[in-house]
């Protein structure tokens, strides 16, 4: 009984302090977003992918030209007698050219990965900004990433537990989902800012040719 007598005044005082401090007394409004669907649907990322395809094509042309040059120099070595100054000079030039080719291959791979990472990061920043605007317009206090959408991929026990422990939501009311609203808002703003840009439709990935730059698929970030 004594404990109850002590807690009651403390509770009343705390409530009075929170009320005086302007602590919100209205119900909190919460919404959710399917982040993966947002990433799949953004014109901003489709335009970035189009730029990435163009860049990859340019880099692959440079790689193809340098590869042909190295092959040609290697074939020319056969026309020189081994051990002669002419052969040694040609061999040194071929080695240097092959080094340039290797450096260009590394640069091309890193360049593509950097471009894709930047696109994903910039899209995430745009998503947060647009989500904040939508939330203010709709009087929403919190917007959570709905991680109940993706399924658990079949794997071993450790992999399964890692996927489960990475989840933060067990249920999300579809009526509170603002994914489509966010996508519509972002695409509308992007098209208004880029009136001459028409994002291409998604096309199936083609089988890369020999020597082509590997494509790095970057998963969306920020997933809880």
C-alpha cells in the first residue's frame, strides 16, 4: 500500500510535466511503405539504369578495342626471332599494353559498381525526402518500412534465423500502406523536373558477351 501511495503522486507529477511540455496527446498516426516496390517503380532509378547501360556500352567498346590491340601485338611477336632486340622490344610493349588492359578492366568494373551504388543512395535520399513531404501532407507521424512483404528464402537453419532476426514487423495493416501514393508523388515530381526524359521500359537481362563488364545488382538499402 505504501508503494502505491508513493507511485501515484509521481505519476501525477510526470503527467503534469509532460502536459506542460506540450507532449502530444492526440493518437499517433502510423503508415508503412514497401521499399522494394518503391525501388522497382521509380522513374528516377529507371533513368539511372539507362545511363548505366550507356556507360557500360562505352566502356565495353574501349575494352574491346584494347583487347584487339593486345591480341594483335601478341600475334606480331611471332614475326620476330626470339631473343633479338626487336623481339624483346615488341614483347615489352605487349606486356605494357596488357597491363593497361588489366587496369582498364578493373576501372570499368569499379566505375559500374560506383555508378549503381550512387544511384541507389541518391534514390534512398529522394525517398526519405518525398516520404517526409507525403507524411506531413497526410498528417502521418511515423512511416515504417514494411518488411513483412518479402518471403523467407529457403536456406539452412542459420540463414533462416538471420532472415527472421532481421525483420522488425510481424504484421502491417494494408489500409495503412502509402507505397503507391509515395511512388506516384516521386514519379510526378521527377517527370516535372525532367520533362524531356522518357525512362525506358524494363527489358530482360541479356547474356553478357565474353569480356563484358560484370553487372552488379545492388539491393535496396535501409531495410530493417
